[in-house]
């Protein structure tokens, strides 16, 4: 059973990831925050979607889970290279046991990959962290790339309106069965 102090400590580790690594670009902090054998997965709707908002080499890396803190370092570095002025704001952080869930939004301009012309690209994500003994041992990131793809004009209008209209995702799912 986790104590309130443990939950707050786990949240502080995750907060440090966003503050130090993402917002301050201190890649050396990954070694302090992640266990050496940590695992990471980017569930970005397939490599085609990720390729549209990052550089192609990052798409290949994102298609497979990261198996170490070094792999997480590489994927994070590539994402920050694609969005060099990315600034993440944490909208919600909840902890239960050794799991910390974060909903975040970001503002940035996109400079690499498809349509990398510096235009504003909004994005949000829900990330699931596992924290044990003060270190992140697992990270699963589930970004919502619909807004980013739409901003980059690489999402067809018909599909965009179907994905963003209320309750349309469920209708599309039922229609595809």
C-alpha cells in the first residue's frame, strides 16, 4: 500500500521529467530520473502518424518499445529536435500505487519531417509512468496526433472532420467492423 508521501514523491519524479528534460532540455536528467533498465512505449497511432510530426528516423524508433534509459533518451531527443520550442503544461497528474498518470498539452512550432515549416502545432497526450524506488521504470505515452496532423495539413479534411466531431470515433469503429 502506498502512503501519501510515496504518492507525492512519485509525482515529483514525473514532474521533474517534464520540468528538467522536456521544458529545460536537460537530457542528462534522464539518467537521474529513469532506471537503467526502464522501458518506454510510444503509442502514436502507427509510424505513419508519428512520421508526419517528427523526423522519419524517429518514426522507426517509435514503432518499437524503448528497452533502456538510453533508448528513451534517444526518442526524447528526436522529439525535442522536431519541436525545438516545445513547452509542456501538465493539465492533470494522478498517482495510485506506483503509477502516475499525466495529461499534458504543449505548444510548439514544427521544424522537421513532413511540412516542417515552423508552423504552430498543438498536441496533447496521456502518459502512464511507473515509479519504483524513486526512478521511472516504465513510460507509456499516448499522444493525440489528430490536431497536429490537421495543423500540418497532412490529415485529409474528410477524415479530420470525422475524427474531431463528437462521438464520431465510435461511429467509425462500428462502421469498420
